[in-house]
């Protein structure tokens, strides 16, 4: 692990990137961080046992702290480790397939200092391509247990300020370190997918809130190291963790009246999966969730 040059102008915000087979995206991600109008205090990269040369891009960089893990412990566990290694009150968590706009850290720091003091901050994410479309503007969560990124794949339009969202997409978010740690960070058994919703749910139950920062924008390719949202891996873990998120977090007084909407949501997801050739994978995920 190398030590980076901690610059005082942004001493309250560190950036963490968890990588796995991320070489095609990581270089652009780091270039975008280097172009920030306000530099982060430090950049921590935790690599989940990549063998594609990802580490070659960062091993000798003096401005990045690198941790190479001997095995893939998952996005959730690696992020928890990365947060423990930081020294700032604000922690920005990025996936390597994200390229930040130059004023991202400045916008996040500005909103973190505003009176509402949200426990987490979400980015406005835009898909690569022309015409530009949203990848998401904060996460939404339905009583059925189904979640989505707001505005996903719709044309980019102005986003209002001071909008509260359910949670921050794990691709590009900022968390108050003390709030993140007070609820235990990411649930590591999720491995990846829905771990950000689960964290946001627990933060809300603890009295926290998540705000969308309209001026904090980034480009997010998506699925950079997991094969995309339609891969068997993403389908299995995403569906299993959707069940886990509801079961772990929904308060008892709400879980009983919401059981029928939840089951209806599960049936809707399974029917859609069957129609798109992913039904068996979803059923296997249901079986795994039941045993979990």
C-alpha cells in the first residue's frame, strides 16, 4: 500500500474505488478524479483479485493508495475495508466504470455542508452515448420491495435541487463516515447488488436521509465487471438480494400488511424473467434467499 499526498483544500472528502477486472474503465475514472476542481484528500483503490492488469495501472501511482486482496470478497466487503482506510469525514464511493464531471467533489462538499446535513448524497448519473440519457438520479424503493434508479434511460433534463431520494446508487455516492459506520456499513453477505438499497434502508430507519445533488454529475457505463445487468450473475444476486433487503429491513408493523404487495412484486419479476429467459436463474435465487 502506498500513501498519497493529502491535499488540505479538500481534507474532508476521500474517494474509494473497488475494482475487479476493471482495467478497461479504471484509467478514465482516475483521469476524471485528477481533473476535479477540488481534489479529494486521498484516493483509495481496493482490488478484488483482478488478473487483467488492473493493478498495473495504479501500483506505481503516488496519488493512489492501493490494497490488493488475494481473493474476490465482493463489492460490499471491499468498500467497507476501503472506508476503514480513509481519514476524512466524507467518503465518496465509486465504481471504476464511472467518470466524474470536474466539479463533482466540489458539489458534494458544498451540499454536505448545507443545513439539512444529509447522511448520504446521490449523484446524477448519465449513460454514455448520444443523445444523453439518465442512468439514474437517486434510487427509489417501492412497498413491493422493487427498486429502480429514478429516470433511468429517459432523456437528460434539468434536475431540481433539494430532492430527497430513498438511497444513493453505489456507483457514485458520498456518505458521512460516522453515519456509514454507525449502521455497520454495507451488508457483506449481499456481495454486490442491492447493497446500496439495504444501506439506505438502514440509514433511514436510524433517522438518516439521502439527498440528490443535482450539480454532482457523472457518466456511468454500468456492469463494468459483472457482465451487465442481464447476466446470470447479476440476475441471481440482484433477485436474491431484493428479497433479503425487504426481509431484513421492513419493520414488523409494515411487513404484514405489505406481504401481499411484496409477493405480487416477486411474481411480476418472475414472470418478466420467464419472458426474457432468466426465469430459472431467478427461481434459483429465490431458493437461495429462502435458505439464507
